[in-house]
C-alpha cells in the first residue's frame, strides 16, 4: 500500500492518498515494458528515407574510357556506386515500421509503468488544477510550487481539459494528457508525473487501458 501526499496548487499539503499498486499489476516485467516502448517508438517513425540507385541518378551510361591502354583502372559509367554522385549500392526505400502488440499486453504494460512510477516515488498528486482560461504562467508557478520546475513532467488529468493543456504545452519538458490516453511510453519517458486527485481515482478504479494501436480506451 502506497501513501502519497496530496498538495494544493500552492504546494501545501492538504491530505494523503492511499493506493495499492498491486491492484494495478502484481509484478513489473521489464521485458514487456521494453517491448511496448519499442513498439510505440517504431510507430512514430516516418519511414520516409530514400536513396537512389544507379538507374535513378543523372548521368550518362556510356563507358568513361576504353577498357585497356589508358593506364587507369577499369571503369564503367559515371553513375556507378563507387563514384561520387553515383547511385547507392544497397538502397533504402520508404517503408512502414509500425506494428502492434496485443491489446491485453499494452494494457498491462501501461499499468506496470504507472505502478513503477508510484513505487519509485516519482508521482505527485495535486488536489485539483483549476484553470478558468489558458495561462502558462499559472501552470509554471504551480509546477514550481510542487518542486517540478525544470523537470520533465507528464501532467495527467481525469478528462480532456483544454485550459490545462494549453497552459502546459509551451513549457519545455511538460506534456498534458488525460488518463485515457496514457501508455507505457508516455508514462516512462518523463522523470516525474503529476496527477490530479480525480485522475488518480481513475487509475485506482482501473477505468482506463491502452488500446492496441497505442491510444487509449475506456475499459469495458
């Protein structure tokens, strides 16, 4: 059972939050977390790399000079891969790197990632984030009061909150996501996580899970 301190936006302690991380996952599998993170990273690759073969570069196909009698090494056309400006011998072409693990595996990986963050003391809980309108300075002062300034931080909210999102998106190293969009990569990448109390209730109730394509859906 983990006991977490609940803070106000001003950084003052306002209560305690009890959560049994074993209800999220009974163990942490480093292999599963690795597989999930690699999958998410592979799905982010554009795969737009492209190099030209000797048949695609500009230049004459004519033999540069006769085979014998010049004293030089034998040479074919200028588009050969051994010459500057020529084609590439083993080309790489655009490709799709994306693939999927099973939905069950990704859901479990997300829960394991959150469990590891809580167990390692890298989670901070704030009573609420009340933003009437987008205000970056207000978000920055809140993070500073909670000891999170200058630290890569993922702010997790219970639901989509445009004001909170717009307040944090311009702060370097800070990202904002509702709990239904969390996945193993987004959880493990930042050093710290800031949950609102309502968001942590969602985690505690288990009413979220990552989907097979890397987004997240409500658990059925």
